[in-house]
C-alpha cells in the first residue's frame, strides 16, 4: 500500500487532449499510478462561465478521472522540471462526474483505491 505521505500532487492537467483548456484539474501520483482529473471545459462560444462542454458522449459529464500507469517524468525547463510522469494513454480505470464537488471527492477516492494496488 502506498501511504498518503508518499502521494505526489501536480498542478497540471495530466490527460485529455484539451486538458490545457480545462479550468479544473488535479493529478496525483500514487505508487506506480497517475490519477488525473479534468473538467470545466468551456464551450468555444460560451455565453457565461458555466457554459461547459461535456467530456465524451455522456450527458452531464463535465469532469472525469482516469488512472494510468505512470511513466518517466515528461518534464522540461518550461515547467521547472516538476516531475509529472508521462502516460502511455491506456487508462486502467475511470469515472465521470457532473459537478466539481463530486470530481474532487472522486479523485481522492480513486487515489485511495489505487494506493492499495
């Protein structure tokens, strides 16, 4: 089991091709796994700040958490060599949410789940 004091948190969107446009992102390395949560992707023609795109084809799915095997750091001088692991793109677990509160709680639950692996 990977204890919480060994978890490594990152401030970047770690997955999703439009992750850099998401206003919500959490990424945590837990043992050999990277848990990544993104959401709040504004529509291109947004009328207000809560006019969001769904992530995938699921209705009311504005946030998602994916788990990947963590690779070697993908860092450069641009990010200050933060240590964010690379991903192979093959998720081993995932879940979607409708709200930021659900996504934050779900991210932490997924970290706890994969800490036991």
